[in-house]
């Protein structure tokens, strides 16, 4: 992932955040129970490349983003669609972290590692349909 085209601080921190997430939640839990949209959204919190910013005034439908659970769902479509998926996941996760407290992320991942479901550990049952609400 960090090859000749990925040698910049945003790509490196993004990929390291995937590693940190896997470490905190447990690798098996990450692969089996952590939806791709939140894994990518978490990693996008340290990725400031402008191509992954939403157009001004656009607020994504959190429910639609939350349907991007698998690698094939998140990365299907053309490049524009995939870039949009990253931008929307970044926004939804940022909104969620603002609501639950960004300092609680590692505790929530540990709760998942210890056996709580994704929905319980992350408090997803209370996530509004529209990000930012």
C-alpha cells in the first residue's frame, strides 16, 4: 500500500491507522466484524488529501454509507465512486466521533475486541440517518 505512488504523509498515516485499528480491535475482529466503511473512515481522519473532501454543503446519508460493509461494496464502481465512498465515510466517522468523543475510539475498539458486537461497542444504534445531525 505504501509504494512509489504512496510516499506522502497522508497515505502513510492512513495506512498506519489501519494497522492501529487492527491492533486495537484485534485482527480477526477487524476482518470479520468491523465494516469497511468505518475502518476506512477512521483511517481517513488522519488523511488530509483534498480529493477526499466533500463538495461544500454536501452532507452524506449516513445510512447509505453504513451499507458499505465489505471490501467489494466499498470499492465497487469507478474511481469517482470510490473517492466519493472515502469522502463520505470520512465525514460520517468524523460526525460520529464528534458525537461520541474522539477519545473514546480506542476504548470502543477494545470493547469489540473483548466480544461486544460492533453496534453495541460503537454505539451505532444511536447514529442518526444524516451525518452531522
